[in-house]
C-alpha cells in the first residue's frame, strides 16, 4: 500500500517515521502497539489522533484513514 501513487502523494502531508517495535519497546509500550503493523497518527505533542492496526491493501480506505487523522489534527489545532 505504501508504494501506491495516491498513498505516496497523500503521505507528503505527513512526517513519516518507521519504528522497530522490537528494538524500541518504550515507544511501542507508550502507544500500546500490540499488533503489527500499527500506524499511529500523532499531533506535534505526541497525542494520538488516529490509529490503524493491521494491514490493508485498500488504497481508498488507507487514504481515508489519513484524511481522518488530518481532519482531527485541524479540528484540535
């Protein structure tokens, strides 16, 4: 899903960071990562705006999740 052109385009509105939860257990614990993959959308203070657990191959669904996270960020900013 990460290589889909629409996802790449939409991702440019975010700061993307990949964390290895096996090595950085403190972050995994802090954000309650129990399944992989888990995508967590945070605001600038580290507050969870939206999360998505598990993999999807549905580009529209994934972009919709990104839109929800951004909408929530805008509404609380």
